[in-house]
């Protein structure tokens, strides 16, 4: 009964420990999920802030470039206007001088023809210069527009690539997180099943061991008296065998001592015969 109570208490403590571990793992998973959400929000906010700063920098650069272009256009227009005013002043001075000279000279017709031709040449030259300046400005403006379009297109491509890379990273991170959570759930379910199977197997083994122990205890109790009789009989038989072995050992020792004595005698005779043969052989050799 005490062993059964201990086992029941051990099983109850194991179930409580599993429940407490599951609660702790659930709390840890909730904390990990909240930390993951905060991390994602922080990353999104940082990306949005970088994007806003970049857009603001682009806007400021665009405003600076536009204001610089307007200033350059205004400066060129002001320079052209100053040149035009100087030319007009020069022209009016020349006209006044020519009018005074025409009034004072007799060659009014020739002066008028020369003045007309000179005015036409100057006008043509000024128009050519203005046309060349306008053509250069239009080329510069077209080149600026083309560079601006290419710059904006390259920046848009870079932004699209960055967005695609970040989206792919977020998608991969999400897929890995989902796979990891599925693996954790599957591993947890397998652990729970294994624990249940171990508990069932343990309880079954305990029952079987208890039944086997009870049967063996009955057998031992029944065979205890019989075993005492067998032990007594075995002691008698063992004593008899020891006596028989001791008698046999004594006989063998006597036989071995006799055999050793015979062997020593035989060896001594063999050595004596050998020595006699050597002496006889030496004597024969001396005689010959």
C-alpha cells in the first residue's frame, strides 16, 4: 500500500510538473511572439523613416536644382537684356550722330544706305548671337531634363529593388518562423505522446513487476522449507565428496613421490652408464 501511494504521488507530481512546464512554455512563446511583433514594428518604422528622409532629401535637392536653374535663366536673361540695352544705347547714339552728320553732310543718301546696311549687319549678327545662345540654352535644358529623368528612373529602380529585397527577407523570415513554430508544436505533441506512452509502459511494468514479485514471494515461501532440507543434504554430500577427494589426493601424492624416486634412480643409472661408456671409449682410444 505504501509503494502504491508513493507511485500515485510520483505520477501526480509528474503530471503537475508537465502542466507547469506547459504553462511556462506558453508564457515564453507569448513573450517571444510579442518580442517578434515589436521587432517587426521597429524594422518597419526604421524603413519608413529612412524612406521619408530619403524622399525629403530628394525633394530638397530637386527644389535646390530648380531654384538654381531659375537663377541661371534669370541671370542669362538679365545679361542678354543688359547687352540689348547697351546695344540700343549705342544704336541711339549712333543714330543721333548719324542724324547730325546727315544734317551737316551732303552725302545723305550714301550715309543712309551705309547706315541701313550697317544696321542690317549688326541686327543679323545680334540675331545670330541670340539664336546661338538660345540654341545652347535649349540644348542645356534638354540635357538637364534627360539627366533628371534618368536620375529619377534610377532612384525608382533602386527603391523598387530595396523594397523587393526587404519584402523577400520579411517573407523568408515569416516562413521560417511559421516552420519553426510548426516544428515546436509537432515536437511538443511528440514529447507529450512519448511521455504518455512512457507512463503507461511504466505503470504496466510496475503492475507486472508487482505481480511477479508476489508470485516469486509465494514460491520462495513455499520452497523455503524444501530448500533447507536440500541444503542439509547438499552439505552432507559435499562433506562426503571432500573426504573422497582428500583420500584420492593422498593416494596421488604417494604415487607421485614413488614415481619421482624411480625417475631419479633411472636418471642416475643413465648418467652412470654414460660415464662408463665415455671412460671405456677414452681407454680404447689410448690403446690404439
